């Protein structure tokens, strides 16, 4: 369950809600590690993603990456923020997703759950001293 912090801006709340809805599409249905993500671009578009597991583990995809790939495949590479939602008490994007997001800049805000509470951090904070492609 994803609960926005009381002082969370309206934009983050909407994004968290969309990530929670996207979680419902996680594959396989009813999986224990269902995650949803919602990515907001700088021009106001939202792309959602869900975790997609595979019987071959290395072929599974994280919800965050699915959202990024959907955005990039439609020509959007400038990201403002991303919300992630899981049924776990604590959930933050994995290292791979942090680097995938970092490719497109280090100022993207990530809305997530930490210590059971909503928390927002930038990619620069989540992945310090990193490098990226600085989206063209
Ligand atoms: Zn990941």
C-alpha cells in the first residue's frame, strides 16, 4: 500500500496513485513482488510501468525501467519525477533502475516508500558520483 505523506504535493500524490494502479498490472498476476511505477516527463506526460517477472530471472523487468522504456520509445527523455509503489513496507528503486534513470539526468525526483513512509529523493541523492548520458 502506498500512502503519500501528509505534506506531499498534489503532483506527487497523483503520481503515487498512478503507480499504485500500474502495480495491478504486474506480471504474473498476484505475484509477491508486484511493483508499479509512474513517470512524469517535463512536458507533463505520464508513462506507467509494472514489474514483469519471467521464469528466467535475468529476463525480468522492473516497473521503473518499463516506464522509462515506454517514455523513451515515444521520444520523451526529459523526466521530472517518478513514483514507485509496492506492497512492501519499504521499497526503493534497485541500482539498475537508478542508473537507467540517471542516464537521463540526476535531478529527477523519486517518490517512494522508506521506513514505511513516503519519501522523495533525487537521482543524485540515490546514486551519488554517477555518470549519465545527459539526455540529448
Ligand atoms: Zn529495478
